[in-house]
C-alpha cells in the first residue's frame, strides 16, 4: 500500500506538466507516452515521461535520448529502448 501511495504522490504532479515536447502513440491498444522537458523526480540528465492508457493509472517514467535511441525507465520497474525517430513532436493548439 505504501508503494501505491508513493507512486500516486509522484503521478499527481506529473499529470499537470504543461511542457510536453514529444508524444509516442497512441498505439492500437490506446497507450500513449508523453515526454516533457521537466526534470521531475529524475536524476542526472533524465527528464520526465508519463505512460497513459484510458482506464488505467498513469505510470511516470524518466527518459533520455542517447545515440538515436530513447531510453525509458518506468518508475514501476519496467524499461524500454526505442528509436528516437518514433517520437512525434507535439504542437500547441
């Protein structure tokens, strides 16, 4: 239960980040990862990202771009590496 509360405390402020700079998705299953230019809880040169799917709690992550790859470490313990070319630049409305 403590882990859930700690994760909720991290996710709440992340949902309000206005500085989304890239988006990955939505996937056919409705998943989206948004990447910000904010530091958040991340260390070193990593920045905040958030995985989202309707009906599910958002999962915060830290990411960095290195050698043409996006290295993502989700705060639930999962990680993934993707080609940076998969990211879409977010435009403001």
